[in-house]
C-alpha cells in the first residue's frame, strides 16, 4: 500500500518525465515532487503542477493499476477546456 509523505513545489534541475501524463517537464520548469513509501521503499515521483492538481482528484486505487497515458492526457485536456471556459465566463461578467 502506498503511504503519502509529502509534496514539495520545486524547480526541475534536469529534464524529466511527469509521472502522471508522461510528458516532459523541462529543466527550470516548476513541478511538484511527491515523496511516499511503497512496499518498504521510499519513492519519489514528479508531476506538472497541473497534473498534481488532477492527481489529487483520482481514486486511491488509481496508482495500483497500469496508467493509460492517453486517457490521462484526454482528461487533462478536458480539464483545461473547462477551466478556460470558466475563465472566459468570469472575463465576460464585467462587460
Ligand atoms: Zn504531467
């Protein structure tokens, strides 16, 4: 079972892949470094800040299965569209 220990916002010191969407996190880009204990080992994972927000909404057993990156990327794109629409709505309220 996975035990969550901490999340830290960091600036990436090297090129790495996001552990949620598997797309690159560029050197110098902000990302969230997550530390946890899994099967007797300390495990660190890295997420885009956006992916980190989505990671918290996923069911607890999500990480026990193999990740479908295509599915994740579609979920992220949908969230972006919804957020964009919400922003546009807010922007229009003043007019
Ligand atoms: Zn990501």
